[in-house]
C-alpha cells in the first residue's frame, strides 16, 4: 500500500529525444537493481534514453553527479540509493548529507534532478519502496526528473 497519493502523470513520448543520467548507490544490490528498473521504465515510457553511473553507496552519489556535471550535459538526472539503519546512527548522517548535497547541486545549477534515496529502518521497508509493482520510488524519482526537465524546457523556450 502506497503511503502517499496518486502518481504524477508523465505523458508517453513527452521526453522523446531527451537523454538522462542515472547515478546509483549500490550499497544494497537487490534494492539498487529494483530502483533502477523502476527509473528506467519511467524514463523509457516517456521516450527518454539513459545511461547509468554506479557508485558504492548513497554517500558517493552527489560526488559522482558533480563529476558528471563537469564533463557532460544531460537533459535530466536521477539519483538513486538506499540508506538503512545499521547498529549505529551512521545511516542518518549518510542519508542527510547525501540528500543535502544533492539538493545543493540541483539548486546551484537549476538541475532537473529526481532524488530517490530511500531512508529506511529495515530491508522489508526498502523492498516495498523499491518494488516497481508496489511503491516504485525509483520510478517516482525518474518521473520527478522528467517533470522538472519539462518545466526547464518550457521556461527556456
Ligand atoms: N550505511 C549506508 C551507507 N554507508 C556509506 C558509508 O558510510 C561509506 O560512504 C562507504 O562505505 C564508502 O566509504 N551507504 C548507503 O548507501 N547505505 C547505507 O545504509
Ligand atoms: C560504514 C557504514 O555505513 C556502516 O558501518 C553503517 O552501519 P553501522 O551503523 O552498523 O556501523
């Protein structure tokens, strides 16, 4: 059961000709695979092409994105990762700093960036949120990026 309302609708083909970058933290590989599957499905449904950069964990996602921004230009960006409570409070620093740095990058350069960094207590929570047939947070992050890319294109037209 989803914990918030209706999914944001993106028209099929509305991102034809656009190319997106996915940056994924792979600390939990099965969760990462499913988040990426959802993101790719959403991008492809909108007609966008995509490429992926993988890093070890959510903490490196903003750094990799910053590096990618120095050398290339994409129509939109999707940041994916999963931060799960361990034995200490370390996870809250990782989640907080990763998301803070991503928002900072997006605000400085007005990036169409969808952020799908799960912050969960348990693997079961992560599975529900990643599952493309359940909460599909990878797909949601891609749809956020698509929506922002469309706004940017409209404002620049
Ligand atoms: N605890 C989680 C981390 N931790 C990341 C590490 O702190 C560190 O960045 C990494 O080991 C490289 O040195 N990362 C996640 O994505 N998810 C976690 O739950
Ligand atoms: C490096 C880490 O992310 C990891 O050690 C976090 O887990 P814990 O809180 O059990 O140390």
